């Protein structure tokens, strides 16, 4: 009972076609999502950014 591999020649060609058609989008600079870990990380990053902004404003 042999199953067809996902890396068959036809599938490789299909992936290449899809890659060629994809719309170029900017990569997100921050994490996105609503999980506890991501929210915590975003909170930390926003705090760091706020601190840097305050320091720049006072200087």
C-alpha cells in the first residue's frame, strides 16, 4: 500500500505557481494574536516603546 508523497513533481510545480501568484505584503513588525503569551509580549514591547518615546521627548 504505497501513498503518493507530498513532494511529487506535480505538487512542486503547483507550489511554484502559487508562490508566483502570491501578492507581496509587508511582514508584520510585531506579533499578532490573542493568546496570553502574545498579549504579554505585546504589552512588554509597548511598554519599552513608550519608555523610549518618553526618553526621546525629555531629551
